[in-house]
C-alpha cells in the first residue's frame, strides 16, 4: 500500500473511531451520564488529539523523505539527505544512517567519506554509533594501513556500536599479527564475523599453536551445523539486518558458508 494511502487511511480511521466512541457513549450512558462522562474525560480526548497531531506533523514534515523511499529513487534521496545534513545543518543519527545506506546502494563511497569528515568535525560523539559503518569505504579500498588506523581506535573503545566488526577489520589489516584477536572473534555473536574470522585463521593456520588449532576446528564444526539448511539462511539474514557491514560482505560470507558445507565432517 502506498504511503499516502496509509497516511489518509490512518487519519480517517482515527477520526471515525472518535466519532463512534462519542456517539456510542450517549447511547450507552444516556444524555445526562454521557455529559458527566465527557466532563471527566475531555483531558484524555485533548491529549489523544494532540498526539495524533504530533504524528501527523512528523509525517507531513518528512513527506518528501517517505515519498522518495517509496519510489526507491536513491540518487534523489541521497541529494535530499545531503541537503538536510549539510545545507540545513541537521546532522542527526537517523539521517546519517540513512545516508550511509543510500550512498552504498548507489556505490557512492565519496558521499560516505564526506559524511565521516562532517561527523568528525561537527559531532565526533556520533563516531561511537556510526564509526563502523562510516569506515566501510576505507575497508573496501583495502589500504590496510588506513584500515588499521581507522578501525583501531574504534576497536579499542568499549562504547563502539558493533565493536566486534571494528575488531575484525583491525585483525584483517594486521594479517598474521591478528590471529589472537580472530580466535576471540570465533565466539562473536554475529555469525558473519565468525565465518569471516574462520576463513582468515585457516589461511594463517601455520601460525596457530595446538590450542588455537583445536579452537578453530571446533568452531568450524559448530558453524557447519549452524549454517546448514534454511535455519542457516535465517541466521545470516538476521546478521545482515543487524549491521550494514554484514550486507556489504554478504557475498564473501556466503562463499565461506558454501565451502564449509561442501566439506564432509
């Protein structure tokens, strides 16, 4: 259903419900009791109308945004978001998140880099929540010294949102020196991180000691069970819904999954 239809249907239903409730009170309680009832309930009715008004104001104010989302006009949506963030100075988390998603959907890495610069200069406190996603262009460029320099501070900060992704990026950039951190990430909650860590560790298997090798083998066995069948599809879908990094690396994650399932236990 189109956004405009939902908006008007919502308002019609609310107004109709208020009318029905008001009329029904007269039939149920009678004229005299209904007057007393509404004399006590008018504050609730006013608050309800104010709440609906606030919701309508929000939708009307962001009408262009919802319209562009409905049309899936990503270049125009990106331009609208940049106008809000830079032209009107509304550097807000939800706009920034949407800009990152939109920019990556049209492969505009420069737009994400520009946002990262703006965040650092104007609202550095947002780096804790947006830093991992803002670093995706740096990861994709595969300049490992730059990856380490960018994700290292985020990996060290316990307040970083989805910190394990920052840790994985740092370990990836470190090569063989990142083995210990990757071993720890085999216990990460996100299955995409576990799969990606598993592959890198197997590539550096000669650097593992006996205990680390056992941990790696146990993790491979556990992932083979977790990733099997439709349940594995659902697990990875939740991972992609959890953070944009999993979406960007989904083809690699699927490749690793296929390799694990193809090998006999």
